[in-house]
C-alpha cells in the first residue's frame, strides 16, 4: 500500500521538551474519547505534561445545512446536536424561533415540554455515568443504567416514534399529544429507576477503587471554570450554584420546586455525584409535572406557524394555500436576531438565530457547551496520570454532535 | 425586567458604544472594531461580565462592510447577557483577540477564523479546528458552495466527485 | 473483503478429484460456521448511532448471543469493522488507516444511513457514504437503526460469511 494517508491535523508541538519525555497520540478512534476527539499528549512516564486537544472529526456542516432548509425542516438537524438528550435541543430551538415570531405556546405544551426536557436530561446523565463507569471497569453498573435508558427510549418511542433522535418539537407546539397510558408507564419507569440507582449508589459511591480513581483527579476551580466558559454540571461541581433553570427561568421551571446540587472540589467524583443528584432532582420535577399537566391543545392556533387541521385544508382554499406556503416556503420569521439559551444536559445550550424575514434562516449558530468545554479541557488533564484521562474525559461528557456540530 | 441593569451598563459603557438597544431580553451594543479592547475591559471589571459565551460572525455579501463579528457575554452575578457587534470589511477582516481576558475565546476564535476568515490579532493559534489541514476556503461565507467538498482520501473506482453535483 | 481468489471449475481441472472438491466445500462450511459465530467487532464509533450501538450490546438485545460481544479496540485483533455514525472528510484518513491495519479475513458493516450514504448531511464536510473509501459488506439503514435492524444486519452478514469461500492453507484450499 503505497498511498500516503494524509494527516488532517497539525499538532501544536512535535518535539518533546526533554530527552526523557515522549509524545503520544490518543484517538480519534478510541473507545474512551467518545469517538471523535484526538488528544496529543506529552508524557513523562505516566504523567501528562501538556496536551493538545483536537476536535472537529464530527463536523457535519450543521450551520451551512441550516441555511438551505426552512425553519421547520431543520428540526431533525437540531436533534442530532446533543443526541443523548435530543428533546432539549428541539425545544430550545423552537423556543428561539417562537420568541422571534412572538408566538406564545399553550399551557399544556409548556408543561409537557418541561417534562420531556427533564426526561431527556435523565437519559443523558444515565448515558454519561454509564459510559464513565464502564470505562473504569464497572460493567454491572453500566448494564443497570443502560437498561433503564432502554426503557426510557422505548417509552419515548411510544410517543414520538423514534428511540434516539425524535424531531418532536414543532414551532408553536409539539408533533402530537400523549397516547393513553403513557403517564402510567412513566411512573413505572421512575419507580424502577429509583431501584436501580439505589443499587448503583451501593456499588460505586463508597467503593475504595472508585474513590481512589476519581477523588482529586481532574480538579477545576470555580474561577478557572468561569474563565474557560464552563457551565452546567461541571461548573456546579466546582461549587458555583449556577443553573439557567433557576437563574433565568423559562418554560415551567419557575413553578417547580427543585434544588441545584453543587460539588465541593470540582474533581471527577464531584461531577459524577452532581449528575446523580441532578437525575434525582429531574425525577422529582417529572413527578410534580405529571400532577400539574393541564388539558388543552398542544399547538397554538396561529396560522403563521401551525399547520391548519386537515378537514379545513381539504375543505377551503385559504387553509390549502396556508398549508402549502408553510410547507414550501416555511414559516415567515420577522427579520432580526435572537439569542436564546436553555440549560442543556451539559450546560448553556444557546441558539443564535439571524433572520432576513423569509421562511429560511439566514444563519443558525449553536453555542454548544461541549465545544467550549473542550477549549478548557487541558486544565483538567495536564499534570495527572495517563490513566486519569479516561474518567476525566468521561466526566466532561463531550458529545461529538454538539461539540463539532 | 432587566432594564435597570441594562441602563446602568449603557451609562458605564458611555461613548465606547456607537449604538445600543435591548432586543428580546438581551442588550445589543454596536461598536467600532478598534473599541473592542476598551469595551471588554469595562464589561469585565466594572459590569461584572465574567463569562464569554460565544464568538461568531454574520456574512452580508451585498453590504459594505461585509462581516458582523458578534460576541455574547454573560454575567453570573447579574444573570443577563450582552451582545456586542462590530462591522469589519472583507478587505481587512481583523479584530482584536480576547484570549487574554477570557480563556474560552481561544477555541471560539479559531472556529470563527476558519469558517469566515476573520483574523484575531493576538491569538497565536489560529489553526483549523473543525476543518482540516489543506482545506481551502471559508465554508460559512455565502459564496462558498454547500457541496464544495475537498476529500482528503481519494475515492475508490466508480465514485466521482462530480456525482454530488446534481444532489 | 479478501482479495480475488481463483474460481474452482465445475468439472475439476488440474487433476483435482471430486473428493477434493467435497473436502473444500466442507472446509468452507466449517470455517464459515466458526467465523460467523466468533466475530470480534471494532466499533469505529463517531456519532448518534453510538447510542443504539450501546443498546444493542447490552440487555435486552445483546450481541453476545451472536458471539459478537467482545469488542476489540485494536484493528490488529478484530475482524468486523463496524462504522457507527457519520464519517466526515476529516475522519476519512483515520477510517482508511484502521481498515488497512486490519488483517484478512475482515468484514465492514456500515451502521446507520450516515455511514451508508451520508444520511441527510449533503455538504462539504460529510463523506457521502464510507463505500467511497473502503469496501462494505453489509449496510444497515436507519437514523439511528433500531437494535432489531442491527441484529438483522448482523445475521445477514453471518449468512454472507457462511456462504463465502474461506482460503486458509493454499490459494486453492
């Protein structure tokens, strides 16, 4: 095989600093880097001296793709940003477009979106913790958590039709309403979740090996975290109680009773524990929302964004033209810009939308938490052992789709 | 809402901003590119905007100057956001880098550079981040074709790069 | 897939007897049976399909029943390259390098529509299907595919392996 395979990146350093150090390449096809991150590390024995983090191996051209589709058509692309908690992306994007259009969603949609966002957050944290524990060797905990996540996926598939990426949000509401028996099954899953989480707590929390591998590893101070743009569970693990659901409430969060768990040292153990506590808080919120869910329509009755009901489309010419225009041209969003941020599972997920007044976006930019976190990842990796890179990376929860868009 | 805070920020920024308004709950401040450093220093120390959220650009091909460079800042104490915009021309798309004030600027500026071609003075590391070595052009500019692929690995027999043209 | 191997004529030429042909067929069946039930996947995981890959490897779907449970994260030790998720132009050299490093016999599975044809990412960044750079044995559609679809794909690949010719000793046998 004579063909020279080109190197897609230029490393920041190629010569070792000293005679006894070595430069190794980790990734991007590596089990523990969650698929698409390359870390070029200089090692002194087992100790990492400096790292050069390369992302971008999953850059799929989301922003360029969006400029070619209508505001509605790009909802499936938005799903695949943080694919572990796809519903949160859907609703954040729809919220941004709705605010720009001046559309107010119905009460039922408001509570239902909050419930589903928390349900998605549960699935995301389950995935993150399951992957981290598996990489540390705790296969049993992985199987327990992935089993619950599978029940959640099947359950959401009953509602949306898909297991992982749903395209469920619509501008002005949701795709469809809850089927019969959905809430009953939800309560069953939450009960089973509590039983399994209790087992995982018992296996892991006070486990000598787990504590030795994660305590005081990957430490981040609050000042560093804010300087490098960290938000979400990582910032909260350093001790700063910053959560967009409490600070600038949106959807139905202002009416819910929940705590914001914080850590003490900002190390891997704290990040693990903050996520475990956040899952419990999410379950608490879901239970409150089940009781608060009002009856009513889920799509706002606004012809600028909601498709007219089918009998009208086939019956009268105005609705037919309305339907046609919404599908072919897309909903017309007034010219301007908006930045709306929701609390994603990883932190502040922001959508910066620019509209030129037509049914196709002029620019859609995602402020993705994982991308910003990769910028500061070297603060948590330098100075620790090579084997510590695994739990640290797992606890950052870098999601490729969100990082590289 | 957050108006008293915005008014106090506007008065503290004073003449550094050429225009400012409140849009959808965010204070939008327009400045000349040269005023960026002074404005950011005021924002960070006096107005307590300790987090740089986002750096991006918007391409208006029919307009002179062509690009709008957009920064978003967040204050964890006041819990509000500020959007700062500066217009730069295509012939000299240079602005100051914010890496000495905010660490999160490093990756964000690299991405903005490779996507739009905006150069950041003071950021020593503007290597491609999401794109790869050898990629020619700035994809998010409006004149870059969506299907303009530049494969690193030559295709196998039977696959032609021109196949995609009709898609 | 293996390099071009010689076709064996119906009427045995070159002095080969019918008994030899019978031996070859039985050898192919035995090797096919052994190889299809002991697949060592290399999960080349990139994107959202990873979620379904995790689901199909654990309960209740479980690839362990097919003998394909143990992933080997070194291309030298694996024989099934599962390309899970979108492969971009930046990632293509990595994919090619990993494929070249695997030893014969090897099979490639394109898991998900992005690996099959680029999915709905038709732009400058995504590779429109991994078969543009490496040969593929089985394509599994879905965005992401349900675990049952993946299992169907694995079973079809197993049928393909069972029907294949397995060259083990010489170029004829």
